[in-house]
């Protein structure tokens, strides 16, 4: 009986020969007198081949350059051995395609247990494509070596070419400015660079304008979907409510959300709509009385004209008052400040005061014209924007007044503007005789 020791030592097949010796007692040897026991090795004396580490899979970006895989011979190094690498996966091998590789045959000499390296060179092309894979599978080794685990490794190449497409507003920049009564404003979203797979994105709204029926604007759907292979444009329509509310310019911001399906965001991913107010949000400036003209005697002292801000009070505004007419500033009258200012939210009236100088000069009636200047801050001029002050002279000239012809069938009245000693002479002319004609 031969008892075999099942050790762990890597070794080849072994033999035990048993030979009968010369017998004693007159016996002779027959045939066979020799027997051979062959012990088949179970310790991979030629070694075990596998990828290292376990698992050996790798993931790299398309622009990574290279990816290296290591194959080890372990457990034994008896004899020369060899194996091959079979390639598979969705990526395409070859120059100008997705990748190339080093030699796919790995050899070890007797006693050589050093590692072998398989290098995959990734082609960073510009083709829009999805993630791709390369599978490496060790073939059945020669020379008595066996396959270990893992005998397969997977390389995943992450696309950097937006195979699913890049989403952005078009044109660049995509901002728009419209009047409140424009009706609608339309924004275009494009899918470019690739159309692989179904994708989707959402539109987030912001800005100072208020969304909703009865408010500043409404919008079409805010979810945009593309089917696999579809690269047609999508539009987002903003419908503007031309309300009568006095308000300033307002904005609507549209921001593309992170897309699904592997698509990426391009530029611009933000568009802004500016709605120009047409409701005189800053207000309408006019003289408060309509008509605002006044007639006064030279001795009146002061005269006030009121300027109102109506329709809106958004923002700080200012206006000026220009003076004209036949009266002379500084001689016939003086004026208060001719710059009118309103703070944000202030809609109280402003007063322009003219102080009439009651001089003793004989000068006849004079006038002062007050004209509102173009206001700042977005306010506009209403009607009336001009007022006139007539100053009646109260200074007698001491002599006869000029003659005035009174037409037939006319009624005239004489009024004294002051207590003066004045004589009026009425003279009849023509051929008609009193009490006859």
C-alpha cells in the first residue's frame, strides 16, 4: 500500500516505481516484476493565471489616455506557459475607432512568475456616443497552467462627447426685452451634439414678475422631452398680461434643470425676459388744476401752482419747471425752487410759489409761463404740463387812456382795479343824428 500525501506544493506529475527483488528459497521472478504508480499533480505546478486585483474591472473617462490590466502567474512556475486575450464589448477596436491594444498573447518561460500587462489605449474622439465597454477574457493556457479567478475584466469608457446631447437656449445670449403689451415672448431650447436616447429637462422660473392668471404672466409647459434620435427644437412661450397696474419693469428668468438620460447642459442655460412697463409705474406729472391758468392783480402777493403725481409712485423721480412769458423774473416776480423731487412711494402734490412784486411802474398786464420739464426716474408728463399766470397792472399812468371804438349793438363794462380818480370820455362819431336815426 502506497499512502499519498496530498500536499499544497506546486509540483508536476510524479511517479513511484515498485520493483520486486531477487526472491529467496529457490523462487524466481515472474513478469511483470516492476509496477509504476503515477501521481497526478493537483497543485498547478505550471501556475494559475488570473487578472489582479479581484475584481479587475475599471472605469475611465474617454480622455483618460490608457487603461492597464495586470495578469499574474501564481501557485507555480514549472514549465513554459502561454495564454491569449479575447476582446469583446460595445467599443470598437482599431486605429480611428474607440481603442487600440498591446499584444494579446502572454508568454512565460519556465520559472518565470512575473506579471504581464495588457494596455488599452482609449481614443478620445469627438463622435457623440454613449458609454462603451471593452471585455478582456483570458484564454485556456498552455503548458499545464490553469485559469484562476477572475479570468475576465471589463473596461467601461465614459463618453465625454454628450452622446445624449447638449441642451441650451438659442441664440446666445438668449435674453429678450419686450413691452408689456407685446402679447407673448418665445424662447428656444436646442439639443445638439448627439441624440442618443430619450432625455428630458425642466424649466425653473424666477425673477420679479409674478406667475399666474391675473398676475404678470403665464407660461406653456415647463417640462421638455426628446425621444431617442429626436434633435428638433423645443419652445417655451411666456404670455404677458397687459394689466393696468402701475408697476416698474419686471423680469422672468428661465433656468434649464439638470437633464435626464445622459444629456448635459450647454451655454446659455439661463435666459431672462425683461418686461417694460407701460402703466406709468413711476407716475404721471401734471398741473393739478385743469386748466391751471390764473389771473391776478399785481398786488396779490403770492400765487401757488400745484403739481400732482398720479398713476403710480414706483421709484424716486424728479422734474424741473421752466419759466417764460413777458414778466421778468427778479423784477416783476420771484419764484420758489424750480426742481421738484418725489421719493419712492411718495405721491403728494408739490407746490410752485410765485411772489408777485407790486412795483409802481406803469407797464400793463404781464404773463408768466410755467412749463414742466421731462421728468427723470421713468415718470411721464401728463396734461396740462403748462400753466400761465397773468398779472394785471395796478399802476395808473395819469393820462387819458387810448381811444377804443365800440361797435354797434355792443355791450361793454368798465371795471376799476383800484380806487383811482379816473375820467372816461365817450365820443359819438359818424353821420347818424341823435333822436332821428
